[in-house]
C-alpha cells in the first residue's frame, strides 16, 4: 500500500515518490540542546518515529537522519550563565533528550549529526555558494567578516511558505538597518566573531555558521540532494526551511528539488495558547513524566492528527501540583489496553485442540479484527492518520475482550477453548500490525504495572506495604465474617484510588491514575 503525505510545498497530499525503489530518506530538524526537552520536542520525535515505523513496516529501507544544532547563540548564552563550555552544555542536554525520547518509545535515528562535527562540510557549502555568486562576504565592524545569501539571486524564494519576495517585510530574523547586507532580506551563512569568542576558522575569518546552512550541509552529506522527506514543525516553514531550499538548490542548479516532500507537524498549545517561555506556559517532558507514564504521553501525542494543533490542558490541584487531564485520560486508555493484552496473552497459552470449524461468533471476531487492522494500516498510509488508527486499535481490543468474556463463560469446554486460542492468535496478529507502526504497548506487562503503580503510590504519598497490610487485614476480617470491617477497609482504600479485585487465587489491587 502506497503512502501518501501532505506536502507543504504543493499544499496537497501526494503519494511518496522514491528516487530508488524500496528506499526512503528522511531528514528531521532536531533540537537545539540548551534546555530540557519540551512537549514540542516530544511531538516532533514521536510523529517522525511513527512515520519511520510505518515506512519500514511497508517494507521500505529507510535512512533516518535527525540533526543536533549544538552551535547556536542560545547555547552560548546559557553556557555563559552556567559557567560551562557550550559543547559541554549541549552534550549534557542531549543526554537528557535521548533519555526522554527513549522513554517515549522513539528509536534513535540512523544518523544524528552535530553541527560541531560538520564545520568542514558547512564551510565547503558556503564557499560553493560564494563561488556561484549566490552569496557574498561583507566586512563588519571590529574587523570580522560575515557571509550572506543573496535572496534575490534565487528565483524560487518563497515557494515553500507561499510568500512573495517583494511583499516580505523585515521581521525578527531580518535586520533591516544592517547596511552591510546587499538587501535587508539576505540571511547569514557565516557570522564572524572575535578570536577570543566561541568559533572556528574559515576562509572569511573566525566565526560560527548561521542556523540555516547547517541543515543543508548535513542533509546533503548523509542523504544527498533530492531526498524523499524533510520534516519539522510548522514554525520552521519560514524562514528556516525556506532558506534551506534556497541554499541547497542554489548550490545544485539544475539538479531538481532539495527535498521531494515537506512534512510539517502542528503547534503545541497550552491552555489554548501557543506554548512559549515568554508566556510562562512552557511544558517540559519531565513535567509530564513526573505524573504520567511515558506510554500515556505518547498515546496523547498521536491521538491528534500530526498536522493539527495539540492542546495541553492544565489543572492546578489544591496542593499546587499541575496535572494534565488529557494525558491522565490517555493513561487510563493505556491501562485498558494492557489489561486487554494480559487477557489475550493468557488465552494464547491454552493447549486445547481447536475444532475443524470455528464457532460463528469466534470466526466473526477474527474476521472483524483483521478488517480493523487493515483499516488502521490504510489510515496510516493516508497522511499518517493516527487518530483513526488508534480508533481501529480500540476496536481490536474490544473484540479481544469480547472473546475473553466468551472464554470465561465456556472455559470448561475443551473444544471451544481450542477455538478461542486460534481466534486470539489472529486477534494478536491484527493488534501487532497496528502497534508496531504506532510504537505503542510493547513494554512487558509486568514492567508497565510496576512503574505505574510505583509512580501513583508516590504521588498519593502511599506505601505499597501499607496497602498490602490493609488487604491482609480485610482478608482476616472476611475470614472472621466481620464484613462491616472488611467493607470499611475496601471503602477506605477506594477513597485513596485503590481498587480491590477478589478472585479464585486471592485478592489483588490496582491504583487509579
């Protein structure tokens, strides 16, 4: 099944065009690591993790590259504040980034190039642009030299963002009063700096590369010119991605587009406003994971189509803690799926022999699960429609629970239980087809239960031993036929979010989100 993606360049969904059959190249603009990873970083990583998983599940060989912008003025400023070297800060923050994205189930890219390791390629690309007349050096005060890209020399400027060059006005990244530029719209490829300041040597003197040229150089090194997918957030369409196109295509005239398809995910909003530090509504991944399970955050992030905005609603409790109701609800759904998987797994191990013909209700369930998986896969192939895929996954889980309920009622019938095993194998295969693409529910069940229970107990200020002692006390009360005391213990635990489950093998308990 061919994958179609909405291409920002054409403003329509298009089948993914491959230069080489069976191979896809993906480049994602990665983090600038000067602070803790935030919800926007998480959304970007998760969206493209699902995209790469989907491509690979379709049998494509994917080369996935995500850069690290470890040379940037924000890093320099924060490093000075901290009293550490800029690259040490960047490495430290990237360790946190990898830990947080790994917790969310994101696989590492095939290549993760850092700007600081690719100064040679960056300088060579700038030199090529200067040689072609697409860029120029300018003498700056203090004896340094900058290099600028001549925007009006590139005929296609504005084609990604649909901005007309003559209508562009000076903005935050354009210094209109800079008399050293040939045009106020020209942007820096190299920024000169005094010898004592953080920087590297170049043909234009000591300095640092501009933001945009970094991605052009690194994507070309690892993926070549004309790769399949370039991605990032919608806030990068202009000027970053627009400038990347200009640089790369000016350096490769007549060689076709820099990237074939441009994929952009929507913004993260907090309480209906775009997340930003200036508004004080900045949500880090660790803010969320201090309360919620990583699988819940991943499920929350893919519960909205990648091109739409995602809403983080917050609620402040009486003790001052901030909670995220949407992620709480996602965690309850994760609990449901893991409970379903536990029931499914138990029935996969039935050793009874299946009948020659499956009972109709079981045959229908297996057929319905396969159909739901087909629809989920088709939804992901249609511009990565994760909400529809999740809905179909929910249908598969519902079918699994219905079959488990049938098995509970007829567990003494060996032939029927053999049929249940066959059907559950089909349902399990259908579920796996979807979960492997979405990157969800692959954690061992006991690991998920342990980590969520430990976190929820800690949030409520409870100890596992105290709960176990209450459960034991209730058991003793029931043995003594003191049912009022037993009920009082159950009610007290319920008020603390703990539900008791009485079964043939004893009493177990779970704790709510």
